[in-house]
């Protein structure tokens, strides 16, 4: 019996020696496996945080997503791939189907990444392991819906160049622009039908070298928003008139009377101020009748828009969108830039948001409030099409370079406007 036990003892020792590698391999697989699962969970968390940040910024910002992944994962050997997408409703079958059933439109943002990590226990020919490295993937989606009701003020270029065709469409620019505004109001109408108690509203002011709106006799009245003194020579050009920049700013929110001078061809244009309304069909019927002619002076539309917002704003969010196809005409370019430097655009934002004003006698604004006492917020943006954005320095400085967008085609313009209207921060999507 003792001899038998000694033989069994030897067998047990041999068996133990044989299974040690297997046990160690199980330990290593368990350790690296648990680490891989934890790393994947962390990558998913990073993707969720990144996609919310991307949706708030409203850009396909790969570097921002990469920064989030590096922050969440402390032992990354390499980020082997990263993908950031912004998809419009038209690119999402679920969204298209939803809008047909009366649901709100949304934009979807996607962040997906893959990272590689060095294994703690790579294994060898005898012991199983993960190899020298292992990879994990993670992804997340967020959606931005239209949320708070918005007052949208379009500042539209009705200069003669808008009658030209452009590379982004088959029609004249002015006709494509009308189609785009029609599409925007259609989307707003869907939202308003869902939330009739808090509807979006739209307004418009147009410009060439002047602005127009109805006078007391319901006839179009051409107005100059600048403070000027006519040159003594009746045949002189607009550029020879004396321009008073600071006095123009001091009277920025004063509704002007009839213009002293109407430049050549400006009077051939037909457009007028359209005040905030929820009657979107009537709004579009009037826009369809407008005609473009004359030169370009964006300062005119910006000043007039500020007056409309000051007098008629009601919703919590004020969005002012400048739509133009080119640089201001001749001397107006320098005048716009000068007025921006004196506070023309910051005065409009600060009037609504609260802040210092450069208008004589207005001091510091405490901000504008809705009828319910809610603080309003204002944002200004420029959407330029068919020209280099840097060509109009005044407009760029007016809204800030991060709020200037170049559109290559009609869809670009439409999606950018709708993106500006949607809520500031997205929600994670399943």
C-alpha cells in the first residue's frame, strides 16, 4: 500500500506540473479579459461624452472626440480609428418617416472609435494569452431636436447680384433663397403644429443699399439707416455724402424716415419688412413676390433687424440670420466694418442678452425678457453662398468667425439654418 501511495504521489506531482500553465493561462485570460471589458465600457462612456460635446458644438470635430477618449482611457497605446458624423434628417430614414407622421425633425451626431492596448499577459506558445495587444471599440449617438420656441429674424440680401445664377443651384440665387426659406418655414410649421402653445415665429428685413417697409399710407417707404449729410452737389454719388458713424450708432434703434437719397436701381427692388408671425403661409406668399435690384449694404439690414427685435421680440431665443451672396458695395464695405467696430452688432446681442451698449444714453442693458419673465438669449450668424466668406470683413467681425458659414448648395444653407434653430445640446439616442 505504501508503494502504491508513493506511485500516486508521483502521478499527482506530474499532473500538477502539467496543469500549472493551463491555470496560469486562465488567470491571464481572466485578468486581460476583465481589463478589456472595463476598457470597452470606458470607451463607450468617452463616446457618449464626446458625442454630446460634438452636438453642442455642432461640428464634426474629430480632435474634440479624440481629446475625450484620451481623457477617459488612461492606458491607450493608440487610437487606431475615430469617426465623427453629423447627419441631417434627410439622411436618416427614421427621421424622414417620423416627419411624415408629424414628428419633430432632428439632427443626429455619431462618434465611433477604436483603441489598441498592450496586454498585461500576452502569453506564449505554452501559455494562452491575448497576444501583445488587444483592441476595443465604442460608439454613441446623440440627437438635437427643436426645443424652445425661437424668434427668427432673416436679414436678406436683395441686391441685384441675387438675380444671377450660381454654382450651387440651377435657378437664380434669389429664387433658390426663397425655396430655402419656404423649406425652413415648412419645418417650423411641423413644430408649431406639435407645440401650438409655444410656436416659432419668423420675421424678415431685406436690404440693398437701403431698407424698405410700409409707410403710413401703406406704400413702400425707402429708408436709410445711416446718419449722413448730403453733398452739396445734387449730381454727386452716395459715396460723396458725409457719413457720421458714431451718430449712426447713437440712433441705431431709432426707426428712420424717408431716405434723403435713393441710389440708382435701388428703387427697382421690391421687398419690405415682415414682422414676427406664426402665419407662415402668408409670410411665404409675400416673400415670393419680392424682387432684387441695386447695390449691397449689409449694415442697413443689420440696423433695421435690431429695431425689429427690440420692439417685437417675444420668444426666449432670438436668432438673427444674415443671408448674403457677396461683399458690400464699394464704400459701404468700409462703413459696415467701421460700425461693427463701434458696436453695431454687439449692441443688438447685448440688448437681448444683457451687457454694455455703445449707444449714447443706453448704458448697460439688463437684457430682454419674455412676457412670462424668462431671460432671452440672442445669437447672430452669417450664411454666405457663392462667395469667399473672408471677403466681407464687416459681416465676419459682426457675428464672429465661429458663426460664419459658407454654403456650397441649397441643402447646405437649409441644413445650417435648421441646425441653428435646434436646441443647443443634444440627447443621447438609442
